[in-house]
C-alpha cells in the first residue's frame, strides 16, 4: 500500500487505466501550443481542452464565478485595507474637552472634595454652575448654552463618575467597552466592534479611573497586583490590567448587562432559538434538570443562565457563587456569594471551591456557579448528585463534546486522585443537558445545540442531540441565515419532566 491509499503497481495496469502518481506525463507549459492532430486518440493529452459552453466544475464549498461577493476579492480588500487605530472625535467634543482641561484645575481650587462627594450629580451641577461661569470669565472664554451644559456634564463625570467612560456606560446600545490605553477605546454595538470617540488625558488619568472602579467593590489594582476583577453598581463586569503586564497602558474591559431582565421568550424573539427549543429549555429549568451552559467569550452564557433562572420555582432557595458577582437572578429567595482574593501577604483567599463546600451547609435547593475553571467542577458535580437537582453552571467550550472533555480535564487538574473512568461516570450521572451558545461572525448570538447526556458506554460518555442550528446561507449584507432543527428523538430526560407533569409538552417539543 502506498502513502496515497493505493496498492503499489495497480495504478497503471490494464488498457485505458489512469496513470498513477509518479508516472503522469509532464505538464505542457511555457511553449506555443501544438496544432491539434485530428488523428490523435481521444484522451492522449493529460489536460484535454474544455468546451466553452461547458461549465467549469468547482470544488465543494468553493466560491462560484458569480458568487456574491467573490471570496478572492474579499481577501484582496482585507489585505489592502488601511485600518485606523485612533479616532480624533468631532470638533465640538474636542473643543469641550480642551476647555475642560483649562477649567478643571481652577475648579478644584474652589471646591471641597469631601463636601462634593456627599452631593448627588444634580445637586453638584447646581452648585458648580456659578463657579464654572466665574472660571470661564477669568479665562476669558465665552460659551453658548449647549457648550455650557456639555462642559458641566464632563466636569461632573470627571469628579464623581468614571470620566470619559460615563457617556459610553449611559448608552444602551453599547454592550462592551474595551479601553486599550489612554488613546484608544473600542465599543461593541450590534455585535460589531467600532472605535469610540473618547480619549483620556494621559495614562495617569486612565489609571485613576481604573482605581476608582475597583475600589468600589473593595478590590485594588497597582503594580504589585496588576490584575483585578470588579463590577459596577448596575452589575456590569469589569476587568482591569495595568502596566507592566499591559504594554500599551492601563486596559479596562467592561461587559455591560441589560437593565431589563432577559427571558427565554425574548431570546426566542431575537432569533437565538426556535419555539420548540424555548419550550424545552423552560421545562428543563422548571423540572430541576442539571444544566451546563457552554460557549465562547461573549457568546451569551451568562445571559442564558439568567434567562433560565426565571423558570426556577419561587419557593426554592438558590445560591450563586462567582469570582465577580454578575448574575442577576429573577428569584425572591436568592443569595449571591463572591470569592475573595488574597491580601498583600498572600493569605486570606476564599476560592470558588471553598464557597461550594460552604454552600452545601446553607440548605440550598439549587447551587449555580457563574463559571467553572478548575477543580471546583468536582464539588459542583457532588452537589448535583447529593440532592441539589437543578444546579447550573457555565464554562468555556466550543461544542458539547468538548464541554464534557473540559470538565474531565478540570477535575484532573485538582488534587483529587481518582481514575478518569470514575470522573467520566460522575459527569454522566450528574449532568442532564448541555446548552451550547455561540456568537456567529455576523455578531448574532445563537443557541446552536441542546444535547442530552445519556450515560456511559464502556469508558465513553454517550450523548444525544435534541436540537441543532443548521447553517443555510448568508445575505448580501453579511447576515447569516439558518434554522434550528429538532432531531426527532425521544429524550432520555423525559422521566424527570414526568415527575413535574411536563412530560407530554416536553415530548411534543423534542419530536
């Protein structure tokens, strides 16, 4: 057998057989073509001419000649594109910020910071207005009414808020804010990243804003602890990394959350899932199935977890455990717990595993982990198997099968000395459903798979796919078209649904 999967010596045996690899005739090129010989045998040339009216066959998946847009032209456009890395902003914004730099030092000389901190933004605005006019008169700067209001807002955001970030935080269309040093900030709108027209005064100004954010939740960030996770008052998640780890200056990443709670019905209306998938997930949440939500960064795992929590019985006691509290469950009896980093001496850290063990002593009905990253996965599986049905968690994985593999690896990363087969069996007996969410390249977030974990077959975890998102096409403006398909299989978790009286509705949704 050769390296190409063909037995040696069989390639060119017999009349009319195709020449095998290594004995093909040399390609003709670089010379003028010879006149065609009408007496020549058909097939004598290695590459016979193709008639002009015969369509050229294409490789499967290759772009057709009239495809929209042509794949090679898209590659050429991307290769030749000139990318802007900074945004200078419009003239009005730039002029207001320039005046702010002149007014702010004189304003601070006239204001008591401690007294200002006790006032609300509205009260501070009323107090500042005459002082600002006085400073402008000293500087011989004349502003119209619009510029005065803009200047007041910028100054108050600088003193009480988060400076230039305030206008992005107040924009409901912005879902992510990424600050890459003082001169570059990107935002996500509609699933697409765009450059924001804001700038910080310098690196020191940006660092002060970062410290103000993390200090609100009792964290710190400096050269000794250059990494910090925090949250804003509205629950938005913040990550800060400062020099020397960040080479372009202080970097702030903010994941904003909708003020209005997202429900499964809203996700269905957004196109994230079909009607049947929404029904199946509602029943899974109400019937206390153990659910793992898997997906990449920014794919909507936390949003899905918050939506599923709406289906929990109001009479159940729910505990959530996170590194930085960002879950906002829609339940009356909900107790959020948060980990604690070590102090300056490297002591006093409280990990997710510590909180899971403690949560078992707090009489929970369900335990929900914001995200599992390590050996605490084993503690969660133990909770799922010891009377805490309906527990949920999220983790990073690209598919349901990879999700199971990651759970096995995370448990083996810890100090637990048990064989891999026992770990796999523990996962198979604990997890009921894996919900895979994904952010597609057009910015849309879709629920791509709902998969059941059936059990073990030998040393392999057996799964069954209930729903799957099938890619169909792409519109001219880049929007991905597809449909959610049901596998039509009878679910193995039907017995759990029967215990709560949802077996018929669950069966109809899955078939």
